[in-house]
C-alpha cells in the first residue's frame, strides 16, 4: 500500500478503500497531482465492447455497463477532465480518442459511427455534467379576480452553452 494511502487511512480512522478514493478524488479536483506510484488508481479499468457486442445489449444493459465503468474509473475520469480542460471524453480501452472543451464541440452521431468502424469498438462516453449546466427557477405571484387571492406561476430556464430552454 502506498504511504499516502496509509496516511489517509490512519488520519480517517482506518478508512476503507472507497473513503480513500473519495479523498484522493477531492485532491485531484483541487489540482493536486497523484504520485506516479499510485498507478492502480491512475489507470483506466475496463474494456470496451465491440460494436457487434454493444448492439446486442438492451438499452438497460448499455446504461449499466456505462455506469459500472464510470464508477470504477471516477478518479481517472475526473483527472482527465482537469488535465485536458475537457467537458466530454470518448475512451476506448483506456485511450482518450476524442475530447472537447464544451458541449458545443460534442461530435455528431456520424462521428461516433466512424469511430466504431475505425476502432472496432464502441467508445465509453464521459460528460462532466458540472461544467455546462445552468438552471434558474423563478416564482411570480399573480392576482386573481378575487380580492386577496394570488396564484403562483413558475418559470423554468435551463441553459447549456449551445441550447437555451424556457418554459413559462
């Protein structure tokens, strides 16, 4: 066990692996580099399915696979978002094959099809959902025809850099 991991375990009362990972993730989020000898935490874990395999999966199985890989590699993905200043990543067998700084640069489906055909595998897609989304809610009250009677209206705005939605 790495000395940094042992120290964290001591300081956090013999913390389990998930707690140690959470602490290390916080360090990475705040710009700290992990020591090179923590390779087990720094390497991508998982293998992408071939396109043929992926197409046989139900939508639920596809989502479960993506979720499992995302959880297993949470620290690695966050570190790559930080290193590359990226909002989205395409990963095949631990190699980042495409990334972009914001969702407006996210590729069209035909690019994903091209990647699948060229690489022979379906990429894992990771999106840093904390970077792009802005949600704003406002409540206004309006009078009715009756005295001292008001009703609420709700305006909801959701904005991505490439899309704005307002429901009133």
